[in-house]
């Protein structure tokens, strides 16, 4: 019989799954291990993606994380929902084929809106493939210039569409920045050793990784995160059944990693500072466990998909923050969403100091009203 959990107990388990508190079964110490744990981590904003990793690797610096990405411990591409994620390099192709391809269903409509043709897309693949062959690495601007030189228009959103298309088709992937510029390489050259699971095995693998990195979760949450149909999501969860446990939260059955199914129910405590684009919020459709309805507008102003960085206490969002990095310090502006005592403010500043240490800059705090 699945254990019945209170909302607080479910939140504590979820924070453990998200590696935001000690986990009884794993202590990832590298970028590769963190990304492998999740299977895919939101990374449409590079700075957010770097801190998502840093927040789960105590003592690491932004230079450490950047060096790990240069060593190819993870790469960025569009594996699901048309959004950039960090993924294990060896899993890139099967993930694109399993979930990325679903984003292609709207490609024809978007292509027509942009005035592009299938021939333009095919030509772009050939042009980029030839330009990057042999270890080539081009910045975004250089890729667009290469396409234009071949007679392919990149004005408006055409260029972005073609770069996205080349990555979703598995021709290219996003390599680490050179300076501030995004770069592209050939996937087959950057990550030549690819796992090739059968489809059901791939569904099970993705299901297990999602549950262990986010649970407790429902089948609908997995479908929403992965972009799979609900039928395929349930098929993957069924195939991973031996690795999963179940609990009930407010009477609703949810999946957890088997390693957490019988762990003691220790409440979530402490304060963490997270980037805006983090699996903590973006890994779910229903965020009510972590985010009060009254605070949604502060976290996603205008409901435009741009998430603010969050201050999280005991698993709940209690504030948002912004950073402005200078040469001598980083200014961290905090806006509380709930009342904070003097000790509470100290805890927030301590959490944000960890981010400043990640950047290698002393912090300056600015408390907004």
C-alpha cells in the first residue's frame, strides 16, 4: 500500500530528488554526474544553467563548470519541448529521436510563417555540416554568415529556426561559449560515442531519470516535462516499474525513485538561492507545492515564460533576486515575497554568498521593498 504523504513530506522528498538537500543514494561530485542524474536540465539561459549545476556541486566555481563543459561532460541542445537543455553527451541522439522529434510537428507551420521551404532546411543542414566538418567550431554569428553566403536567408527568425532545426535533426549541437558567443559543432564529432537503446528501453530510461530527479510526480508531469504523449509517458513508467516506488499525496498516486520510497520523512529546511531557469520550477507543470499562487506573478512577471531567480526556504519560494556583476563585486538585489526576520535575512544572504563565491566575487546586498 503506497504511503500517504503530507504536502510538507512530499516537498521534502522532492527537494531531495532535485539534489537540493542530501540524498541517501547519491552524492554527485561532477557536472557529468549531476546531468546524468536528471537526464536533462533546463539550460535555455546559459548563466542559469551554469548556476543550476553549481548549486548542486558545493564548492564549485563558474570556471570549474565551464571547464567541465569544455571537457564534454554535458552538452546543450533541444531534446524536448523546443527548449535548450543540458544532456549527457552519449544520450543526445536517442533523446532527440524520442522527444526532440515531437517538436518537429510544428516545424512546417513555423517554416511557412518564416517564408522558408523544406529545401531551405535541407540545404542548411548540408551547408552547416560541410562548414563544421573536421572539428570545426563556429560562433552563432559565423554560422549565420555561412548560411547567408550559401544564399539562405537568415533575417528575422529564419536564422534561429535553421540553427534549431540542425540541432534537433542531430546534425549540430551547442558547444561551450567562446567568450560571450554561443558556438556550434557537429554532434557526431563532439560526442561520437552514442548509446542506442531500443525505444521501450529509452522510454524507461527517461522515465526513471525524470522520477529520480523530480519525484514525487505524476504520469502527467512526466508527459509535460518530456513532451511525450501521455500514452508513451505511462509506457515508460511501466517499463521502469522495478526502479520506482509509489506514494500518495493528498490522495493522488505519485512516483518516486525506489531509493526514496521508504526513507524517513525529514522536513525540508534551510535556504537556497536558485536561478530562474531551473528544474526546481521548470521541471513541473503544477508548481503549487513550491510556489504560492499569490507569488506567481512575481516569479513569472507577465506570465511570459521568463522566470526570475528564486530564494527558497524549506522548499517554498520566499523571494526573488537579481544579480549585477561588476569587476570588483556582484550586487545581489533581493525582493522578499514573505516576511523575513533578521535571522531570515541573514540566511538569505548566506545562500546568496554561495552564488557570489561561485562567481569569485564579493557580494553586495540590496534589499528591495
